[in-house]
């Protein structure tokens, strides 16, 4: 059964692998530690949701809350959402989006970037 949870710093290598699968550049060996540090900081400072099949991370969504000039609440933006190839077409992306929708309702934010209200 697939479960969605907040990412932990121990997930950073799996997240980097998913980002590569999404089409982001493969970090050169000399840059991998830097990329892992950036992901760690992102996990600590922002929000990343991961979809897990038991202990294996099979999908992720990064979530950013952006203050808006014309709104009293921030806007939710999802810059990355990816499900590993062998797990696609199984509803995992929908589970990740549903979890994002719960964040919208919980934090009472405006969301233009997801179609969620």
C-alpha cells in the first residue's frame, strides 16, 4: 500500500534520483554532495511530500508557499511532482496531489498553480 508522508533528511538520495527521472540534470560526481545538501536544506526549510511503497520512495512533490501581493494568504506552488516509471498509472500522482490539497485546506492558502481551491 502506498503512503504519503513528509520527507525526512534521510530521503535526500531517493529524492535526487526522482529529480533525475523527472529530467533534471544528473549531478556530476563533484557536485553530488552539493545537490544533496540543497535537497536537505529544502526539506528543512520548505516541504517535500514523498510517496512510499513500504520503505521505498516511489514519488515526490515539492511544495512551496509563496506570499502574494494581491492576497492575504500565500499561494501553494508545486514546482516538482514525479512518480518513478514503474509505479506510474497506479494513482500515486493523485495521492500526492490529494495530500497537497489537504495542505491547502489545512493552511488555508490560495492555490493557482494546482487547480486546487
